[in-house]
């Protein structure tokens, strides 16, 4: 009996088997298709390695760009803190007033966090940092006001923050609201640009993976045209013929995702020491951000979906044109 690309459809046959028996046979058929599809890679090892390498590079590029953006934000000292603005209470106001305002701000949807800095704590921090303790001791009263450090969310627009500033300034306990709306606008534009670049790059490279897998599956279908005609002549359905190719696409995406993660690990390892040396020359301390669970999940999940989608597209397009004569 010649070795075939498909399991026998007789595995699904029977004299009206029960529901559990049908499910068991269906599961066994999928398992066999999945394993046999993986074994198909050994038939053309060079072509398989090249295809998987290209898929891995395509998946690694958007992931590495995302990691580059995250590390850039970390090197810059956290871009999120650049959004912070300060609220200074009028002299003589109590810290309870500051806490009341902080609670009201924290309830707003576009405010991420609010920190209250007591005037006495601020004075102590200034004393420790400035070294002017003797001069400060000559002051009768603490000239520093109670302060609130407010961090808005990334979705908070400039107009919203300006309106909030005007509303806060109208309240008697508040003396000054210090916010750089121009910098917030520039930061919003930079973050939006980076997000769009990452998104566009990811979409384009996922499409590239779909095309690569689809073209590989198309060639596999053409090379097995006679075999497909014989299987269809024996009564096999399109779904039965399609299934092994879908599993081939799944394996391409899964292995390609693994290659992408390996490339990311190697790239991070190669960049770690030179980057630490460079930042050390500027007296900066920096821990290179690596892959987290979300990155691993997105790379593997994106590879599997792209591989499956490319196989489905190729099989749906070319399988219908092959009919037994």
C-alpha cells in the first residue's frame, strides 16, 4: 500500500456508531493528520528550513520593534511621567483639602493616578537634596505648599487637560496648576505615531507570512494533484482533503513563531552588554526589557493564525479546481 498524505476515510465510517464513538474517531483522525503533517516536513528539509526561517524573521520584526519602543521609553526615564502635571494649593490650606481634591480627580476616567505630597515632606526632601539645612532652619514657616502630582491616561487629550486646569484654578484652595500642554501634545503625537508604525508593520508582516505559507501550500497541492484526484475519486470530501494542508500551515506558523522568539532572545543577548557599556559612560543604569508572556503569546498566536490563514486561503482557492476525471 503506497504511503499517502491522508488518513483513510474508513476511520470515520461505521454502522451508525454512537456519538461518543464518532467523536473518538474524529479526534483520532485529527491527531493522525496533525502528526503526519509534521512528518511531511522531513520530505523536503531544506525548503522547510528556508520557509520557517523567513516566517520567523517576519514575525520577529514587529515584535522587536515593539520591544525597541518599550526600551526606548524605559531609557528616556518613562515617558508616562512626562505627562504628569502639578497642582499647588494656596499657602495655609490644609492637607485634608489636598486629599479631597485628589479623591475627586482619581474618580475621573482620564486620570490614571494622583499623589499627594505633604508640605512638610517636601521640605524635608528639599533639605536633604539641597544641603541648605542651616539656611532653611532660619525660616519661621514652611513656604512650600501642599502639592498634588497628577498622571493622566494616554487617551487624555490636550483640550481635556486644559479644561481641567481652568476648572481647578477656579477653586479657592488651588493657587497654581503647572502643566505643559505643548509637551503633552507632542508626546501624544509621538506615541500615536509609534503605535501606528508598530501596528502597520505587524499587519504587513502578518500578511507576508500568510502569502509565504499560502504559496508553499499551493506548491504542495500542485505536487500532489494526482493523489488528490484519486482520493476524491474514492469519495473523499473537500474537508477531508483540506485538513492535512491546514495542519501543515499550522505547523509552519507554530515553528516560525518559535524561531521568532529564538531570534528575539539572541538579539537581546547580543545587545545587552554593548548597551550597558554605552549607558555606563553616561552614568545611567538601565535594565534591558525582554520578552514577557504577552509578547510570547502574540508571536506564537500570530504565527499560528497566519499559518492557518495562509493554508486555508491556498487550499480554498486551488482545491476546488482539482476534480477527478
